[in-house]
């Protein structure tokens, strides 16, 4: 397969990922996201996307966040299977199971005594964004709203970072009812840092891997 480089006016090869490439890329994505979420959780912040939705719901209903994460993801997984295909959905499900497992062990493997809120929001958000970018590069996502944003970019060319920011605004508006103002501001900053990774680096035609 070959695709056109619009800037250079040249045809460049699109090199497919091997299974080993996918496994390594998805593992890195899970690791980055798990570490970033652990940083934000330690600081008492929320975040955007499906993780933020599950966290918010946990303030309203007496259920574990991990359980809510799965329940929130179910309709998005159905949408994913319908619009993004079986391979994307299978990888995304595997990522979800891996994230659940990582959430159980990361707090014991990574002990944090102190972290400044600014550092937590900026670095934590950026690391999560890097993880999501790793997943997107290998045709997967964390599920939830990420499925919609990647589908929108794939089909309509709408930048995934911009769409995710709009969806995150809704999450943070709802969070006003439960999260203290100062932590909410830092949380918004983390979401901006997270989405900036997609906004800047996940652009149609920039990456030729498949």
C-alpha cells in the first residue's frame, strides 16, 4: 500500500505494523496511561474521557470505578464494533483489561510521597496523552469517547484532540457539582495537556504506519 504525501508531492510507502509492533505499542500505551492516571489520582484530580466519566459517576452511585469504567464503555464498544471494525474493538477491549490489571498493581509498584499539583496536572496529562497516542498509532483506544473522536477523525478528518476537548468540557461542567474549584482547575489543565498530544501529533497523513 502507498499513500500520497501532500506536502512533498511524493508517494511514500505505508509500512504495516507487525504483531510484535502492536503488542509493544499497546503495552507502552497502557503503561503511560496507568502512570499518568496514578499521578492525577494521588493529587485528587479528575480527568477527561471515559475515565473522567467513570470517576464522576462514582461520586453519585455506590460502585467501584473499575466496574463503572466497564459499564460506561459497553455502548461505546458496540459503536466501535459497528463503525471501527472487529480488529480495533478487540484491541481496545484488551487495552481495557490491561488497564484494569495495571490499576491494581501500579499503586504498589509506584509509591508517591509528594507531587506538586501543577506538575501532576501537566506531566500526568501529557503522559496519558502519550499513552492514548500510542494506542491510536496501533489502531486501538481506551474506549469511551476516544472511540468517537478517532472515528470522527478517520471518517470526517476532524482532529481527535479538538473533539475530545469539546467532550471533556461537558465532563468538567458536571464535575463542578462534586470537585473543589482549585482541583477542578488543575484537572482542566491536565485534560488540556492530554488532548494537546492528540491535537499536535495525531494528524491525518502525518504517520504512515498501518
